[in-house]
């Protein structure tokens, strides 16, 4: 019985040593000492499908992006704020790449549209790329026309999608891309 117990402990210890440590931080050559931090293991995040990562990347390189969300639910509004803070790494990344990006923020409640200073405005006529945040039954990033839809079931799902979006902007679409950076 003692031998079986020792064997089980050895197996447990060996299996614990072979598990991979989560990759949640990366550095990119040419970006100084900047460490880009993600909420989720990058290997897991990269499993999320993004159909047109290069198009998304080019949209962020355009220099201007409108961010839109439905402002009628306070809990969801808190989620969106957290996601936008998390995505603060994107302007930093772009600055090191020699690109600046300006975000315009809009939200709507029913048919009433608001700008980032909470003024009621006419529905914007979006000419620049749009990042549309939303809570949905699916966690996904979709692209239609000039709009990137970032969706998640909850804050956790939105954070995974936000991490995946940032990786696409960084040009990282498979784990091997990290080794190239």
C-alpha cells in the first residue's frame, strides 16, 4: 500500500511539472521595455477564430476608429469600460509602430445617440472604421463592411474577445507569431 501511495505522489508531482505555464505577457522588439499584458493565456485566446485578421489590423492602422455600444444596461456598460481599459495596449502598440489612433466614443439608448461627453447627438454617419461592442450569446469577433463586432456572453467572454482583437492588431494570429516578435 505504501508503494502505491508513493507511486501516486510521484505521478502527481511529475504531471504537475509538465503543465505549461500560461502566457499572458509578451514583449515586442523595438517597443522598449513595454510588456503587453493579456487577461487570458494567449494560446487559448488564439483558438478563437477571426476571419479577417489582416483587415482588422489595417482598420486600426487607419488612424481613427469609432467605438459604439448600447448604453442602456449599467452592468454591460461596466463590462465595456473594462474592455476599453484592457484594450489600452492597442494605442501603445501602434505608437511604437509609428502610428497614432484616435478613438471617438458613441453610445445609444433606444434611438437616442450620445457622444463621449454624454451630449445627445444625431446618429453618426460613420465614415471611419467602427468597433461595435456587444453582449451576445456568442463570444466572437465578426467583421462586416467597415465594422468590427466584438461580442461576448459576459465580462469574461468580452475579455477573451478583446485579447484576441489586440493580438490581431499586433499581427499575432498563431502561437508561432509570438516567437517572431
